[in-house]
C-alpha cells in the first residue's frame, strides 16, 4: 500500500502542474485558468493583433490559483481511490475463485 506521506505531495504536485497548464485556456470571465480564472491581462492569444488597448498588466489571483490546485488534487485523489477500490475488488474475486478451485481439487 502506498504511504500517505508520499501520496499527498505527489498529488499536490500533479494538481499544481495541471493548474499551471490551464493558463493556456481562457474562460468566460476574461481571464486564464480553468475552472477559476487566476491570471488576467498579458499578451493576447496568437492571431489577435496587438494594440495598446489589449496590452494589460498581468495580474494573478492567488486564491483562485490555490482553489484550482485543490480542485485538481481532489480529482486525482478521487481517481486514485476509485482505482484502488477497483483493484481491491478484483483481487477479492481472484482470491475467492482460487479458494473455490483449491477446495474442489484438494491435493
């Protein structure tokens, strides 16, 4: 079994990388980041002409950034928990099948 001491930092690190990767996704609020906009301003996306009106100061919403990290960490933990339960059930089925076979064919 994986120790929780190693598991949580790994999940938080993966959540941080996913959050940083979502800066490429703009959302309806005019910022960047998913599901919460945590970066606003900066250069426009490729294909949009740069003008003085679109060059805005870059601002970061650290609360939104932290909530995004928690969001992706929770998703990772949920996926890992679902996989662990699935694997445990598979091992139980395999163990019960091998017990039945050993009871039918005693040696």
